[in-house]
C-alpha cells in the first residue's frame, strides 16, 4: 500500500451547532414576516396587530425594503443588538449592498448567465425598469413577483446611496416606532428558550436530528444540501413567527429561526413559554377550512394539493396558505410526487397537542 500523503488525509467537515438569542436576526425575522402576513397564516399576534396599525405609506415602504431589497438586509455576521446592525448597514458600501441583491438573484441563473453578468457588470440588467423586471421573471415564477414592489426597488438599485439610506432609515423607524418595546417584552421568553436548549449537548446529535429536536420539525429532503457549506448553524427562537422555520445565510453561518419553545418533555417552563408554544398549535386548528382539510385527509388518506382544491372548491392561493400552516405546525406530513405536493395526516402530532393542552392546565 502506498504511503498516504498527509495533505490528502482530510478530517470530516464539522458544522458547529448552537442556540442563541441573535438580536439582529431575531428582530429582522419579525420584520420580514410582517411583510408576508398575507402569505403566511398563523403568525404571532404582534405581527397581525402591526399590519393593521401601519399607515399605507409606511406599509409600502416596508415591503420595498423587506421584499424588493431583501438580500441587502441579511447580515453576514452576528451583531450585539439590532441597533448595532442598523449602524453597520448605514456605514456599508452602498455599491456592495446593491451587488448583494443582484448576485443573490444570479445564483438562480444558469452558470453561463452568471459568468456573463459577472464579466459585463449590471448595465444590461439596470438599463431600464422593464429590463430589470424581465431579469426577475427569468428567475422566478410569475406569481412570486409583485411588479409594483420590484419597480420601486429598481429605482433604488440604480442609486445605491439612496438605497442604503432608505434601508437604514426605515429599519431605524420600525425599531423605534414598533419594535423596541416589543423586544423588551419578548426577550425574557427568548432567553428562557435559549437556556433550555443550551442544557443539551448538540455535538452528540446528527445535523438532521438536532434540527428536529430544536425546531420541532422534521427537515425536508433538501435540507442537508442547503446547509452543507455552513461552518456554523445558529438556531434562533422567535416569538412572532408562529410554526415557521426560516433560514438566513451569512458569511459561513446560517441562522434558522423557529417558534420559541423548550425541548419536548421538559417540565420546567414559564407559563409564557408554554402558552406561546400551545397557541401556535391551537391557532392552526382554530379555522373551519383547516379542520375540513384535516378531516378529508383522515377519511381519504394521502391527498395531493389539487385533489384538496377540487374537494373543497377553494382557490390555489388560499389552500396553499392553509396547507403551509398545517405542515409547519406538524399536523400534515408533506412529500413530493409526480402530481405535486401530497399530504398525510400526522396523528401523533394531534396527540401531542392534546397532551400539551392537558399539561398546560395541570
């Protein structure tokens, strides 16, 4: 056997896992979900309340910042506070912020397109609003594009200093007007969730097992591929996101937000934390359409989304919102088939909810 060359013997890649408060990601997650209130049902009460209270002009600006310029917002590293994160944005190179947005869209293009744009710059993409919209439609499904938002975003992408100032000014306004007091209120609950999970040695678990243990959700089949390049994954408990788990990609780090909770079976949790977790589960059941979906799947077995639409006579967008919430809460198990996404009832999750309700009053 030939002698092994030292440089060819590589240690297996280890991804560091931890649970942390992460103020910048935590607050940003709440603000991003605020702009998605019409797409995600079951979000926290604070989000639904602020969505109603916000003036129309502030609401439109918020959507431009958190949707049209989203990729400029995501930090590359951790920050000690949301205010420190805003200060960092305000001092950023505006052209680099613009390029973060456009490069993120290029990742959805064929490799030859990526190299072409990288070599020739953004002149062809940004020469007009229509050229930019065409660029977006080449990369996203049409129902994912809100032209009014993207056209407004374009007018800032062609003026990077104005874009940077808009983002920093708007985030500071949202923090001072809506979020600062709310952050003080929810921080004790978040701290308790973090402390509970930090008592477990995550290094003994596989990545998939640790993710399921912390978030309460089984990762999908593409999860490991989506995080394979991460040096660190930080799980961030959030009180506003309901049952949804979202990922934010930084520089070698991925943050995953999840509904603030404690590990299954842990008896010592504050009433606020128990109530928060229970409300997420019960909210998913407190709707006639969602209960009908669960009932027909229980009766007929696995059903695909189009079959559910045909059975209930409800629009695609409405069914998608309901199925998204039921899947995120764990009452339905989703899998892909040739006919599209199909769903099975998770009876264990229903039993767990009944036990949690009983334990809350015990």
